[in-house]
C-alpha cells in the first residue's frame, strides 16, 4: 500500500539505510507518467490519462494472469485506455516464508516483472502542434464574424481537426477544442481541476470531437454528391445551371448569398460551392427513385455513394468512444420514424402550436423521404 508518492530523497535514503527502524516500510522508485508536449502540442484527447485502480477492478483481476496492485494506475481515456494491457506489462511478485509471528524466514518464490511494450504512434508532434494552433486561430477568427441568421457573432467555442496520411489513412495529427492538459491527471487529479473539466460551462473538454462530435458537415460534403452524380451518369465536364435559387413546389431554396454563376461544370460547382447545382441533382435523383412513392428497389445513388465512401460507419480508429456518422437514407428514415412514432403521435396536435403540428405531421408521414430531405442532403445539411 503506497503511503506517499512525495517522499524526499533524504527520507527515502533514511528508510533504505536503516530498514530495522522502519519495519514493513520500504522506499522504491516508481514510474510516473509525464506528457511533455513536444513541438508545442497538447494531444490530451488522443493520449488520454491514467487514474488509480478501483477496488472492483482489483477484485475482478485477482484470478487473472495480470492482477492489479493497489498502487497501479489504469488507462481511462484515449490511447492510454486502448493499449492499457500492452503498456502495463506485469508486476513482479516476491513471496516470503514467515513463521507464526510474521517474521521472514526466507524467500519462497520470486516472479520477475515483465516490462510493458513501447507504443509508437503515427502522430507527428510538429504537425500536431501546428494543427492545435491553427484550430484555435480559426475559432478566434470565426468569433469575429456575424451569424446572418441571428445577427450576433458566432460562438465558435468548439472544433476538431484531423490530418491523415493520404496513402495509408494513418493519423498524423488529431486535435479537439476545448482541450485539457493530460498532466493534471498524473498522480491523481485534484478536486478543483476535476470540477473545472466537468463543469456545465466547460463545454466538455473531455470529449474528443474528432471522433465523438456529430454535426452537419456542410459544403465539404458536396464531394459526395459530385461522385454520386458521376456514378448516376452525369458528365463531370457537362454544363449545369447555377441560378440564384431553386424552387420545389412553393418552397424556394436559395444559393449562398443568392448568387448565380450561369452554366458551370461539376468541378466549377465544387469550386464556387454552388448549392443550386446540387439541389437540382438531388431533386432529380429523388424523382427517379419515385419521390414520395418510391420504387420497390430505389437506386438511392446519392446515399449509396456516401456509404461507399465509408460514411455512416465507424472508422475503427484505435481510440475508445468513437461515434459513427449518419447517412439519412430511406432505411434510416423508416427506422427513425418507428423509434419516435409513439412519442410524435402522443404530443402531436392538428392545428396546434408549431411543435405540436410538426409532431402531428411526423406521426402520420415521418417515414417519407421528401424532396426537401433530398436537396438538404445534397449540400451536407438536414439529418446528415
């Protein structure tokens, strides 16, 4: 049982030099985690942290090949948790023979310790430092901009950035903001620091938004419907109208800043981020699939292409707690409706408030893929 981890060198030497004066007590060096942050990097959410082993964990591991000692620290988050077993190794155990008074008579058995493995990651500390700096700078810059919908500056209080090696998919840098210093966990976190990290206004720094945050991707998503359009037979270098708005029934979907660009190619549509080109493509494919009365086996090319890119499925990155994204195809729409139908039917009311009316409509037709769903999906919005 560890008495203290803050003994001075003088105290430790006294105990080692005069053991007869300190029966049952010894002073031993112990490994302590340090997260040095090379290249100005923090990497808190990726590296994770350790915390003391619990009584339940000691009991559960008692009969295994790697029982815990009370002095052990266990990986709770990030790479520390994923590779806890490999990094831990196995503690050495020495058994002594004692008489009925508890006096040591001799050594019975000595099982040597097995050191843990070294873990080499694909992270580049320099790139990680730059990524964290640029993420913070982008958030600061975004706060200077006005949200046209609300008339107030953007909050820009959270974000994530991932840098991948294109040929292998290996993670070169992964940053999430707000973040935390992993060193605050070393030796056990203080109550004050823990309260800071878990307070309501902390904005959840213990969440790795790179793999757990879920939000509409927006215009970067347009590479998916572009590839889908080519899969559907549209020519990449063909000409497609980019008007300032696109109408479906009585609903008008406007282009960004209501700007038109004439007839342009799909490549140019990506370059200027023309919403109306993708609105039209999404609407046309929705109609080909049968619209509100879908065919028995609709092609759903725009959604299938997203699945082919791996969207809507976990990446299986070797970090705990990953959340998969969502591709809101007809199957998802049906499942979502079935899961929420009872609640919508209970709270819905014809001619009631906006929320009650919305629930009423969802109760009756929440499983239908509407034209608005298709066009919103085409620019990475809606339920995506």
